[in-house]
């Protein structure tokens, strides 16, 4: 790993720790709590894909007539991540994006999906609104980075604001709450994401950051600042989910 990545990881550790050790996880005591959490978190799953497609659009050729652009290794790196994120195999071996897997997991555990489905059907790049202030603030943070059109910043948001922020403890809690088999699809989603992020995608993303920044000190500074911005936005989203769960009637 590039020494500069290690420095950034060290400098952002307090922000990352605030998410990994967030009290949200210990508040998840029932499938109803998981449902509430998923109804917020699904938007983070969606904008994760938006970051990925923004990177693919800038680092590979996605239009016709085709021509080879950019670095060969970077193209392969991006397309390999897209392959798994946009067309992975679900628990039954059927092709599915991770976002679609998440929607199916929501339905299985009884979480409402009408809101996110309406959001997707009416999505407009100039008006990205879920109707919930806390979710919209999170999405605005992400798309402000995408709108910079600066690929190193977009890659930083993708790399350091990833779904691997969900700790192993969270997966264990979900598994423990799966007594009625209402969370099988969600358990699969979590395990698959952790497998990919820990196995291939994480190291590939760090390599991409190194390739994009090179020896440019300003770009490395931008990457760290972007990472912190994303982590703070994620913590605020987690705060909102915790507040919503605490507001449920017993």
C-alpha cells in the first residue's frame, strides 16, 4: 500500500471510528429496527453506485463511437468493480446489482420500499430529493463531490466512504436477529459486500487513488479532505437512523 494512503487512513481514523463504533449498532434489537435502518441506508447503497458510475464515465469510454481512453490498468480496475457491483450474483445465483439485492432484502424483512422505488423512478440529476431532510443532506454531500468533476475527489469518496464502514459487529447483530429467516437476503448482501471490499475492491480502490494522485501534493490533500467530508456525512446519517429507531413505539 502506498505510504500516503496509510497517512490518510491514520489522519481520518477518528472520523472512521465514530462510524464503526456508532451507538446505532447496539440499538438494533428487532427486525423492526433493522427495517427502519434499511429504509435510510438504501440511499447510501444507491449513491455508492452513482459514485462508481461517475468514475467509470471519466476513466473509461462509455459511449459510442468507442475509443480506448485512459490507462489500461485503470480501465480494467474500474470495470472489474463495476462487474461485481452492477451485475453480481444473488444468493440464488441470479445476476443482480447490489442495489437490487438490497431492495429484495428490504422486502423480505418487511421494510417499506415504495419511497426508494418512487425516488428511483423520478430521479433527476438536477433535483435529487428523497423527501427526508437527513437523507437529502447525505445525498447532497455525495453529489457535490461528483459535480466537481474531479476524478481524484470522486474516487476518494468512493474509496473512503465505502460500505466496508459497516463493522463485523453489525453483521453479527443481523445474524442473531435472523431467527425467523426474515433477513436471509440481507445477511447475504452484507457478507458479499464485506467479501468483495475486503478481498478485491478495497485494495483496487486504494491503488486507483495512488494512480490518480501520483506525486501531486494538492490532490493528496484533496483526497484527505474529501474523505473527512464523506465520513462526517455518513455519521450524520447514522445519527438520523438512531433517532428514528429511538422514536419507535415499544
